[in-house]
C-alpha cells in the first residue's frame, strides 16, 4: 500500500507541478511539488520508506522532463539522508518545520541539479540566474510544503500506512 | 525487520545507480511510456482549465468576440486573396522548374497538435508539450509552427505526445536569412541572461531572440523580416521567425548581431502544427 500511495501521490504532484505556470520573470522558477513530497517522506516516515519516496519522486521528475534519468533521484536521496540525520532535532508537525525543509531541500535541489546539468553539458545557466531561480523556487516550496505534508499524512492515515490518530493530529 | 529495511535501502541505492547508467534506448522507452500514461490526465487538466477560462470569457466578452469575428472575416478575405496570388505564382514556378528540369521540392504535411503543457517540469528549458506524437508521424527534430511563424522544434517524442523546444531557448538554433537583403545568420534564444543593470536581472530575465554571424556588409534596418534559410537541415526554408529590433557589431568586430522579436506570441499558443516531410519527395530541399 505504501508503494501505491507513493506512486499516486508522486503522479498527482507531477501533474500539479506541470500545471502551475513557470514564473519567467523569476528565472523560470517552478513550483517543485515533487520535492515537497520528498520532504514529507523524509520528515514523517521511516528511512527506508523515505528513500523509496525520494527515488519515486525523482524518477517521476526525470521521466517527465528532459533531465537525464537518475539525476533528480540522486539529489533527492542525498537530501533525504540529510533531513533524516537532523529530523530528531525538530518538531515535524510545526508549520515552520515544513516551510524550512521545503525551502532548504528545493534550494539545495536546484543548485545541485544545475551542477549536474552544467557538468553533464545539458544546461549552462549563468550562476546569478541559477541563484535567482533557486531562491524563488525555495520561496514557493516553503509556502506549499506544509500543505503537501498535511495532505500526504492524512492520505496515509486514511489508507492505514500510518496511525490514523497520528495522521489527523497533524 | 532491521535486515529487511537495510535491504530496501540498498535496493534503492542500487536502483539509483542503475538509473544513472541506463542505456539511452531504455531511457527513451521509459520516458515515452511514462509520458503516455500521464498525457491523458495532463490533457484533461489543461483543456479543462482552458474550457473554464473560455466559459468565463464568453460570459463577459460577447462584444469582444463579435469584434474578433469581424476582424477574422477581413483577415480571411485578405488571406484568400494572397492564396489566389500564390496559386498563380506556384503554377508559374512549376512550369519554369519543368523547363529547367528541377526536381520537385520535398512536400510537407502539417500535423496539428494542441498544447497540453507549458514549460518542462524541471524549469530548466523553455518547452511546450503537444498532444501528437509518433503515432501521428511526428519524430524528433521537426519544425513546429503557428499561423504567426516558427515556434521551435520537436525534441522528445512519445506515442501520443511531443516536447517542443521553443525558439527562445538558448539551446535552439535556427539558420536564418534576412528577407530584404538576403543576409544569412543564426538565430538563437536569448534565454535567461544577466544584463548590465543588476537590479533589472531580478525583474526581467528573458531576452528576445538573437541573430548572430550576420556579415558586416549587410545594411540592417529595424523591422527587417527574418525567415528560415533552410540551411540547417531541420527547418524548411521560408518560415517566418521574427523581425529585427536593433542591430550592432559583435564584441570581436567580425560580424553583426541583431536582436529579433519573435513573430509568434509564444505565451498564447494553443494549437500548433508540426511540419512533417512526406517520404519519397524530391531532393533539392532538406
């Protein structure tokens, strides 16, 4: 059931990500809903489920865009590991936690992706523009991640992947 | 239980390494099938949003619709007049080519597609996704046009969808010609580029098209029309690309460079056409 929900949530997140227009005036910033899904799994679920979530979200991101396969999964898995190391230090239910990690993971994901794309010869943006794009994407992700975490947690509660009481007290 | 979790972690890491090294053919198969699964939902959401917007517009814009209808009637009359003129010219051209024993130009057919997605999900490229693919005869590296002019070229094609790299992306380069002077050059997207004003970078990042490698002998004027030259091998000759906004000498001083305004409004695209060469045509046009 975990995997089915993971796939459905990632697919819905990918659709939403493609539907929300790009902010051309902000360095082609995108609302990275798939990164928010990865944050949910990293903050709330056990490490092996979180890594699967990061892998599936990254795979979905790569197959639907011209990014070479595996780049996003690689980045999201590293960032999930990082969040996993520090999540015991924070209160995961607080909105500010979702906002902080949503912003952080998106910022690091964007910079890391550009490094991979740059050295792979796929996209060469001026670094000033990459920072503009990364900061705007981080801002958008910070606004959206708490809501994505809430929805995913309730969905996992409904289907029995996590304790229902735990999910609804989020 | 602990061993089971460790096994899953190892499998995920292994899968990531495999994914990073997957052969191109299998990567394309995976992309193609995933896009075909997503395409109906993407199409439904995009078209649903479009219909909703149209419904709201129709409630408020009846007068505007009537004005637009009248304008289009005038435009149709004008275009019909041009078609009649071109028919006569085409007949004359065919007769002359027969006299000179030229081969027939390679004929093309247009595959019409509706835009179902704008921008790639990662946001690094300027692309659109349309709802026609290899099932309709579309393949990578074909020109995509709108009634106003060139839009871009197809890149990745699945059974039911195609990704179109817009001409405003820096990775899209088009061999072009100035219609008035005949001067050649290469048009590429400006993309996102720092400008001299650091504050402006935060507000507006997209540059217009740029035409490079124009000979210094060419006397460029504002509003000169730029069309495809057909030399690059992808875009057929004569497709309208844009018009010259301003021109100057390159920093090296060997060529001229011009800023080009695209003919087509790339933000308002809904239906576009892919120019598909018909197999078995003549050979004097790529």
